[in-house]
C-alpha cells in the first residue's frame, strides 16, 4: 500500500494540461493490484482504495462505489466507511476481453470527491464490432474525386502578431467541400528557412469543438513546417469569444449533422478536407512531399488515422485516444466510440448505423499501411479504451507502437507529448 500511495503522489505531480483533473485537498486514490493494470480473462482483480487528505489517509472516510464493464451499467454498488482511510475492493473478473472499471465518490465536510481505475482483460484480443461495407473503398474514392474537382485556391496570410524571432506564423486556407467554402489552419514555419529548402511537415488535425488553433511552435523551431487545422470552415486565429458563440450556437453537436445519410454526414467533408490538407502541404515550395506526417488527439486521433489512409502522401501517423472508433460497440453490450451515438439505443436507427460503417475509424485502421504511434489510457470515458483498443488492434502494419498510460483519462502527460513529437520527427527525418 505504501508503494501504491507513493506512486499515486508522483502521478498527481506529473499530470499536465488538456482536460487534466484539478488538484483538491482530498484525493480519492484507486488502482488495481497489477502494476500494468492488465489481467487475463478469469483472473480476479482487487482494487486498492485510499481517501487522502493532504497526502494522509482520511480515517472514517465515507465512500460510495460502482463497478461496471467499460461504459455499461453498474454490476455492483456499495456504500463503505473506510477504517484508516483505506480498503481493498474485490471486483471479480471478466470472462471475455474488455475493461472492468471502479468509480468511487467520497464525501468530506459536505464536498464530494471522485476517483476511478480500470483493469484491462486480454486487451490484445479485443476485436471490433463494426464491419466494412462492400463499397467502402469506392465510396471514399468517389468522395475524394468529387472534392478534387473543386479548385484548391490555396492561400497563406502572415500573422505578424503571432510570429516570434524563430517562427513565422501564417493563416493557411484552401477551398473544400463546395465553391466558396474554405478550410483554415495555423501554419508555423522556421524563420531561418532558406530559399530552396525542402522541409518535413507535420499536419495536426483537431480534437472536437470549435476554438482557435494557436500553432505548433516547438517543432517549427526544430526545422519542421507545422499546420494545425480547424475543420469547421472558419478562420483559426479569431478572438475566443467568437468561437464560444459558435460552439454554443450553430456548431453545437455538429458531430451528428446529417448522420441519417452517409452521403451528407458532416464528416464526409471533414475527412476529405483533412486529406486535402496533405495535398496543400505537399504543394508548398518549401515542403518535402515525401516527408509528411499527421497527428492529433480524440477527434484528431480519428482524423490522423483516416487521413493517413485517404492520402498516400502521409508517411506516418501518431494518434492519441482516437474517437469515432467502433461506434457500434454499444449495440453489442460494450463501450463504443465518441460521440456515443448508439449508447442506450440513442440514435440507433438503421440509417445511422449504416452511415457509421463508412466513417468508423476502425474500418480505416484496418487499411493503415504506414508506421503508427497510438497512446491512450484505461480511465478515459470520452474515448473509452474498449473502442480505442479495437482500433489499435485492427491496424495491420507491423510498424506500430502503442504507449498505454493506464491511469489517464481524456488528457496526456508531458512525456507522452514529447514521445509523440520525437517519434514523428525520427520518422520524418
């Protein structure tokens, strides 16, 4: 138990930004006994639980916990009073590959605190539930061909107030989807670039939502061209207030727009547009078209995989917790991918299920043929591990690397970002 508490303290100290949990006076610390949080089917899992105040177990802490399979209804619920602030919870096992999660709420002086942990069972055996439509390749070949009939009309506009002595920053855009409709991104270019240079490039595809794209400066300082895209067909360098209004208004729940029709679903233009962003980069005089990679997290993790499949100019991909993966998992009694369209039967019509097969990231993952880096955690309840693991397992290429950080939810540690950056630069240099 001492080793567990010490490890937990180090974890809390290391947490970085991106939806990270806030530090509080009271911490609910919970973890399975196995250090890697992994078990074989049929093996029983015990969770160590501690409620800590200022790092010390809180004697007599009142807690309520639930145990469930990933994103499913609770199998067990119980209220407990923790003697000496600690307990061991026997959670049972799983007979099939998947994830078993404990969620714990502790109340102290009228304030409620939360913690969770998730054990994985034979995760390498998790297989997708979705299937590939017979005309999948033809559908996307036509979508790309139709989009390519539209002139790209590329533009680069210097944004002086965002430039630094080492990096020049541009608002980049090109026509996409229909005449007069443009996709935008924030491009960072090394300021010391010389005429005739052909630099490697990294396309950063966005997570869900509507916000400014500040650009990736660090990689540009190391000799890379970076293009951080937006997918909402609005400029990426506006005031935050504008994005907040769009997010609350016309962009609310855009992920479900026209899901009844596979030919009109919102992600058709997004997937095709991200593939076009690669062509945009490849067409720049200062970019080496043989050294382009793509990366992103959540929705961006999904778009990293789809873009690498739809555009053969992509030479490698790095994805954090890819969304839109195995969307139909809920229809088979297990966790499914964000945006959780089919959870509890929500939106589960015949038309939407059929549409999902053309856009499910798993069906793109099955066709990945470039080096792939994937990282995620077991505690993620936005892009749940059942869905992200199904996507990773579907990637056929031998040159793939997975970095599991079991305790993280929908965020990353600095070490993960550093590893992703180094991996991409190594593959593109």
